[in-house]
C-alpha cells in the first residue's frame, strides 16, 4: 500500500508532465486559472484524454465520477498541508498544496 506524492511546481501557470501511476504512464497537465484563482488537472494516456479540467479541491478525490476505464486504478487527491481545506492558490502548488496518488491497493481496488 502506498500514498505517493506527485511532483508539482508553481513556477509555471501551465505545464505538462509524464507520471507513472500503478505501473501505467499518464500525462498530467496542470493549469492555473487567473480569473477564479484555481488550479485544474487534465489526465491523459497514450490513447488520449481521460478526464479534463478537474479543479484541484483539497481533500477531494479528483477522479471521482470519471467513468473512463483507462483512468488510474487508484485515486489522485490534492492535500493542503495547512489542513484548512482551502483551494490551492498559484504559489501553493508544490508547497502547501501537495498532489498525491493513493495506489490501487491503498484504495482497496
């Protein structure tokens, strides 16, 4: 069982990275929306988009309601180290806002 931190940064308002989750390769794109001051996440695999524009909300399963069978076997979550449940702002990502992955075993799947 494992909870793994997905490396993130607040150096850029929009960036893409390759990440392996439960042995499968995914492309994660993070974008900061200046209008509402929030980060969002897109998840893709080699076959294309799986889940697009999911807002990072603290302590909420980001793949919740994603019916695509290609989605990660576990769950992606944003954890605020402040514990206040606030939305992560631009400078929070990679510092007080951690993107974590709860693997399939951790989720009982």
